[in-house]
């Protein structure tokens, strides 16, 4: 009896925690242009690395998508 009560309480706590987390949502501060001001060279660096990878393995572009 104690065992089933323990699992029942644990399951109920997990459900309540999950519902609470979903209701609160996220309050992230990341915007689409975030890296434009914090790391201006990021776009060009990633673009160059992706092109280099695609040159070495042509299927890499499809893999990234």
C-alpha cells in the first residue's frame, strides 16, 4: 500500500510540475538579430564553414536542412 501511494504521489507531482512549466512558458531574450550586435562576424564564419563542408561533401547541405 505504501509503495503504490509513493508512486501515485510521485506521478502526481510530475504531472503538476509539467503543467506548471507549460503554463509559465519561456521568457527568452534572444531575438532574430541578437548575434548581429554581439558577434557581427558569426554569419560570415558559419557561411564559410558550411560552404567548405559542402565542397568536401556535397550531401552536407541536405544534411543540414
